[in-house]
């Protein structure tokens, strides 16, 4: 799974953006644009990926020019046109407070960006990633082909063939893991070698969004960035992401769970340590009334609770709901007997554990030691065994 996640991060870096870069920074940006087949009087828009418009102008003779100042320098933008003229936006363009030229064709996403020296650095990085992706894709093709052969052998009860093919797949998976780790380190070295490039800040944010064990090197990359890059749009994002990654570095098996605050149905604040010390083992269920998968797990959790409550298990539901009435209604509808709380507005639980998808589960003992963490989408790697389905009972038995 970790291979897929990191591999997808590299694809995101490559596939979404085809940017240009610039080095000679000024106090404002100028984009001189020419799009063939563009009718006179067409309004062109410069927009963020979130489709926020920062500038708009009217075209003449297939040309138009955006001018302005970026308070947070160095960010990807897209060129859009009036929808009656074209619904196709450009690929992303890396804009800084400098002067660049953009050449495109109406109805075509591809653009060419001129007067951008850093684009050569990005092309080098892009080629390096493409080469790595091609290598991993070929290895995955081998794994997938052998996996299909294993399925065929399984239907024939051919245990010798299954054993042989499993050995080949295991070897290939190990090679994939080694190549991924080797490339990941190579990419980190590249970032260290390019502290003055704003594309370093952008790429660095993608690295920070992926799981990593080399936190020392990750911090060194940020410390090595130039002041201009740190103050750029992606540099500021990188600072926040790094701060978060450092704050969650201690979330691991047998570490003490942070003593965050939750609220009861009367709005009273309660510390999590005061709750978990009352039972030998506590399962924290991170859920919400609007989360259908969360509600679907309730019958199984009820069964687990009935089986283990006399043996020392308590369940604490902690909701991400914003509307208190819907939260209370869901508790009543589900008929759950365990303790329920709701997060404070700062969402300290989800932030601490980087929970980006629910349901998520945390198993902790009476001393506050983390035994297991299970979340489908988090920057923190799952540990301590699965807390879902039949695996939940197994994990509880192992910790009671």
C-alpha cells in the first residue's frame, strides 16, 4: 500500500502540472499571452486551481496581457476564457513577480512558457520522475501478470506453481520497494541541491503530504531553503505542513496519546486522559452523524462492546459533527450505550492524528499508551493491527 501512495504522489507532481518557471523576480508579474484563433474582445481570466480569479483582461489581435502583484510569490495559475468562446483552460503556469511570455492555441490545454530559466530545472526533475515511473510500471506489470497466473494455478490446486510464482512476486515487490526508497532519497537530495528554486518549495509540499521516516532530512531541506523561497506561496504552505509533521512525529505504538479536549452533550470540556484511565482498554471511534460508513459499523461495534465490556473494554465515540442536534439524534437512532463526545472547534483529535477519512479507530490502554491506530487516510502510518471487522476482536484480545 505504501508503494502505491508514494507512487501516486510522484504522478501528481508530474501529471497535473506542466509549469514554466522564472528567476529574475520583479515587484509585479507580467504575462504576455498569445493564443491563436482567439477572437477579439474575448475576456481572459487568470485563475487559481480553486478557480479563484486574480485578474481578467480583454483580448485583441489574439493577444492579451495580465499584470499585477503577487503578495505570496510563486504559484500555479490557469488561463481561462469566456465559456461561450472556449471551455478549455490552459495547463498550469507557474507565475512569479516577473515577466514571462505564454504561447497557446484556443481549445488546447498545452501552452509554451518563455523567459523562464527555472523551467529547465523542472524539466530535469520531470524527466527523472518519468524514468522512475516507467521503471516501476514495468515491475508492476510483472507482479500483476504473476498474480493472474497464481489465480489460475489456484483453480487447479497447483501448489508448486503457486509457491514458485509467489516467490517471484515477493522478489519483485521487494525490488519495487528498494527502487521507490532509492528514488525518494534521490528526490530529497535534489531538493537539497536546489534551495533557490520555487519549484523546490512546491515539490517539497508534496513530499510532506506523503508518509516519511527521514524526518531529520526533511527538516534539513526546509532549513536550507533561501529566504525568498521560504516566503513564497508554496514556501509558506511547506512551513505549516512541516510544523504539523513534526508535531505528529511522536504518534507511534506505545507512545502516550496527547491529552486533547473533547466536549460532552452539555458543552463541558473533558480531557481524554481522564476518560481512558477508567478502563484497561479504550477504543476511540472517530465518526460523524453524516458518515454512512461510520453508521454501518455500529452493529458490529455493539457486538464487540457486549462481548468485551465486562472484560475491561470501553468505547468512546468522538464525533466530527458541527451541528450538535444531528449528532445527538444519530446517537439516539443508533442506540449506542457507550460514552459520546464531540470535538472542539479546533479539531485537535483529527489534526493530531491527521485523520482525513472516517471512520477511524484508536486503541489505547489505561495509561494512555497507544496500542493501535487504524485510519484509511492519514499522514500517520497505521500501526498495531487492524481495528476493523473480525480483526477488531483479535486486536482487543491481544491487548486486554
